[in-house]
C-alpha cells in the first residue's frame, strides 16, 4: 500500500538505568517497593531540598554514548522542563535541553537480510516521573512517587528508520546494548525501556518530510510494530482523502491495536526550559571518558564478528550467542576449557537452552557451570564418553550439579575403547547367537546391525561404536 509513499520514523527511547539510588538523591531506585516507600524531601520538591548528581548516571550515559559512536559533550548543563501533573510534585522535570551529554552518533541495525545505519541525534540524562494509579474501586486517583527521580537516558534517533520492522529492530539493538553495558535491565514489562514513535509519510522522491504524529509510551517490540502499522495506514488514508495529517501526540491502545489523539503536540517553548540553578554545570574531562571506555565490555557486534571470523561459527549461531552478554560469557568460559567453538555452541544452544527453558531458569542460574560443560565436551573429544551417552551425563549434571567425571565414573558410563576388551564382547555375541552368526558368515549382511545391538547390550552401551563395527567385521571374516 505504501508504494507511492515513503515511511519516515524516528524513535525516542527511554532507558531506565539500574543504579542503586535515584539520579539526584539517595532514595532507592529499585522497582517494586510498596507505594511511596522510596521517597525523600527532594522527590516531593520540598523547599530547601537540593539535588546532587549521581555519578553512575553520567558514566552510564558516557558508556551508552560510546557504544552508539556519539560525541561526548565536555560541558553539560541540566535544565528544568516545566509541566503540571500530579506525578511531578516539583512542577518541573530535571532534564537536559540544548546541551545533552551525547550527540551525533549512529548504530547499525538488522533490516531483513542486510544492515542499515541509523543516526543518533542525542542522548540526554533526566529523571523519571512518578506514577498515577486510577483506582477503580474508590474511583480515586492515587500517586506513587517511587519512580519519581529514577534515572533515565533518553536516546533520540534521526528520522532514518523506514519501516515498523526496522523500528522494532532498532529498539532491540538499544536494549541489547544497554544490557551488555549493564546500564539497564531493559525489562520492558517493568517499564525499564519505553519508546515514543514519531512517524510521517512523504511522496516517494520528495525530500521534505511530511507532518508527523508521535505515539507515546510503547512498551513492547510487538506493540511498536503494531502501533506504527496502524498509524501508517491511518495517515495514508488521510492523505488519500486529500486531508492534511495533524501534528499531534497519540496513544496506542494495545487492546484494539489502534491509536487515538491524546493532545496537540507541545512545542519546546511550552516547557519554559531554563538551566537548573540548583545544579552546577557538569564538566566531563577527557580522562574520565577514557577511563569509562576502558571499563566497557566488548560490544555484541564485535563479538559476533570474532565468533564468525576466528571461531568459524555461522552468522546465525553467532547472532544467537551474542544476543545476551550472559550467553556469550558462558560460551567463552566453556570454550576456554574445551577449545571447540562449534561443539560448545551446539551444546549451549540445544541441550543447555532446552533444559533451562523447561525449568524456567536463566543462564545465570544454570546448575551446570560453563567449566563443567567444557570438561564434558573435552571428554567427548577424548572419546572417554560417547556423544550419545554424554547427553545422559549432561542431564544428570543439570539435575545434581555434579561434575561430569564423577557422574561418568559412578554410572560406569566410560566408553570402552580398548580393542581387546571389545573383541571379547564381540566373540561372546557371536557365541551366544549361533544361528545368526552362521547366517551372517554366509553373507546375510543385514545382521551386522543385530551384532552391534548385541555388543551394545552386553557392554551397556559403553563400547566405542567405530571399534565395535570394525571388530564385528573382523570376527565374521575370521570365522568364514
Ligand atoms: P520532540 O522532542 O518535540 O518530540 P524532536 O525534534 O526531539 O521532537 O524529535 C523527536 C523524534 O521525531 C526524533 O526521533 C526525530 O527523528 C523524529 N522526527 C522528527 N521529524 C520527523 C518526521 N517528519 N517524521 C518522522 N519522525 C520525525
Ligand atoms: Mg517527543
């Protein structure tokens, strides 16, 4: 349908930082406390209370800025953004206005089978507002200020995004980076990651942007796509009728999958921004930026490239392993012990993920430590245990948390690779099954499988399959 129109999207993403305390006071920033437990005079804007900037917020912003290839501003100022709402007792939000900490960045996102670069306009630090709760029973509106003052980074993209799928891919990328860096848990259900989506249409070939609408407070990847799809169709129909799109703020209703007008778009002049006189300018020294840079973990794209180029993993496998830092960390520790990237990847993404999923556990809670999985893989490579039996060993490791060597020994699962030992078992299989042995010797090749089965039964599955195969043939030929 959008043949004649091009879709233009820009996202404003709010990332809630997982600091211990709030951005300008010592109250806890933790999620989920009883209402109005994490508060103090500043949260209420009581006279005489003064803000003190949380250093970790600045470091989180610098990290995010470096990860998104931004320039970091050396001279920063906080600004007051005024609006009147019960969840904001001070009457203003402390934010950054024309001097944000990060600017002029970019990020690579996946789009279909290729990648695209999306410009990052800015990242600024600000405080979150509280929460209004509209109580159905008493029909009262209640205010919970626990969230007021919790630190946020607002990451604003250039209008470079061209489809709802790209918007979702961009949002995933921001979440992945925030989680890698450890600056946020990116938990969308708890509102740690929310976005406002701006969207407009323009005739293909037109350079000027069309009038945009802004859809507020979207809190899932699915919803960002659905809200945008609806809004694009709505704008398209409006333009087709020859009517103008009105610049406004709209709300997405996830129950109906539609958006509706919330208010006309406010202009920045409406907010009466001015520098906050209670906070001194923040000077970010070059040496501080460098020091934070050194502490940054490796980023997923670099990791992915290394997994493909150095360890020979497929694009797909490398993508799966690097989607979470905890996964690639686990992989790294496993690889260090066993030295086989492909096997490590297979065991993690099939056996381990399978059991974790079944038990509803995260990888951090895995009863099998990466070192122990590494050891198990080494034992398979050394043929101490067969690949098939290793699965049982792994299940036992997962259930008990015991070491693989101990389990293999206890259960007598050690593979028999000694030829003399296996030959004795093969001989016994032939002697025990005279009729089949005769037919086999006379040329009924199909019985080969039967003797493999017998040997496995006698050895309780421990005989090495390749040696067993070889010795069954040898025994047949010897008896001819
Ligand atoms: P505001 O803070 O008033 O919402 P900004 O200038 O910060 O406005 O822009 C917000 C977002 O809107 C940015 O992500 C930007 O890329 C996007 N945007 C701006 N113009 C358009 C447009 N015509 N169509 C789609 N997105 C747009
Ligand atoms: Mg906006």
